[in-house]
C-alpha cells in the first residue's frame, strides 16, 4: 500500500511558488514550520481515512 501522508517542500521565488521536493511523511524533515499544526492535521486526515475505510468495508459486506 502506498503511503497515505506526503509532504511537499514549497519555496517562493520571484513572487511565485514552486514545489522543491516531495517526500513521504516518515522521511521528511521539518524546517521552519509549526510542527504542532502538522501533527494535528495529519491526525485529522488519518482519522478520516480510517473512518472511510471502515465504512467502505461495511458497505461491501451489506452489498453482498
């Protein structure tokens, strides 16, 4: 299964934004950022993913 959470390193250059690098969450470094906000956002996304996966499994059982 591919990783669920990814991190994009974004830079601003001459008033434009560019993706500098893309990594999986577990292999990323966190430079100048609010780490608490990142953790909260990832937790929220993972809770949503888990709920969706459980509902999908339930739907498949009911359908059959």
